[in-house]
């Protein structure tokens, strides 16, 4: 699962000229689901999204407070194109993106996890599978990527390096 997070002063989603969601200060999260994502990927990303420290604290120290501490809102937008790749002819290919029906179910499960981990009234979303106009006013700008697969791979590589170092393989950093 991949999230692209943007710290925003405001954001909104409009579908067919009707505004479906709007938030004030908070996070706009573009949400992509991989064909092999499981519930553990959803849990990982929900936990990270609610805990990522994107704001300064009361003393002005940067990167000290998360969305819950600030009482801010989250707007999630489903975006299968986050798993797009380019062919040799530079045409987009979305075979790594989860198919629509399963993705819709998992996306809703992800939203439920966010609502359970925070305040239900502060979690908003667009319209799954629709063409959406997404408007935002960046705050910073600050943009971060959370990827359950890359993070899992990083952990695996880190533990392999520790194991290799212990066995005397001479792995250096």
C-alpha cells in the first residue's frame, strides 16, 4: 500500500461539479493499493498516517506533532495510478494496482481503521472510482510517502545486514 501525504491548509474533492468533501488544516492522503496488499498493509499505513509528525510543537520545534495532537482533519483520495509503471513506449500500465472491487473493499476497510484510531468526524474521502477534481492549498509544502512494501523490504534488508555483520561477512556501510 502506498500513501502520498501532503500537509495542507485546506483541501477538497469535487465530483461532477458537486463538492463531496472539504477539510481545513490537515493531511491530504492519496491512497494506492497494490495487487498483493493484505490487511497488515492497511494497518501499517493507517498507524503511520495517524502518527507521522508533520507539524511543529507549541515551542516551534519542527516535526514534533501529528494530526491527532493538532486536532486536524484527513482527506483520503483513492488513486490506483500510484502503482502505475511506464512501458518502453512511455504508456502507463496499472497491472500492479489492485482491481477495482477488491480495492474498494480494502479502501473502505482502511478508512474504518483511520476512524477507529482517531475521530470519525475528522476523516473524509472522495468518491472511489470516480473522476475527481482535487484542490488543495499546500502548507510548506510538505510531502511524504509511506509505502508498506518498501518499509517491509527496508526492515528485511536491515535485519539481513545485522545478521551478516554478526557472521563476520565484513559488510560495511
